[in-house]
C-alpha cells in the first residue's frame, strides 16, 4: 500500500514485509506447486557479541527497512539502540528468531 505524499522511507511496509505460512502456501500453489507444506520453525539465536548482533540486525532482520531511510544516521541510531538493549538481555544478544520452511513439488505439464 502506498500513501500519497509520504516519502519512500515513510511508506508502510507491513509486518516486516514477510508473508505468513498460509499466504506462502497459497502463493506456491498459485505458482504451480503441489504437495505444498509450509510451517514456522523456532530458531532461537544467540550471537557472540555486539558487532555480530548489530550486523545481523542491519543485514538480515531490518536490511530492507533500513534501506528505506534517507541516510545512514537514523539507521545507525536505530540499530545501535537495539544492540544496547540486547546487551542487557539474559543471555545477551539473544534473538527470538523464526524461519519459514517451504516444501512443494512443481506440477508436471500434461500436453494434450
């Protein structure tokens, strides 16, 4: 959804722009896949230090969203604030990370 008059970095992006397992399964079926299975998999992640945590947030978790900000200053402030908060967690630098797993078979074409 685009909102008129808002600069690109202020446009809504949805819940991190990632579809749920049900939506993903529907998209796979619409693209011609059969025997589709999707599901979330808990993958709690503890990163070893602030530098790796910061890089993971900036490149994996928030990369697309940070790219929408007009300059690097706000990006760094945001990621640094989250990194400082994570340093105080027990254990430090822990992420409640979830993966979306997909499986399906491409339907074979039948020529008649």
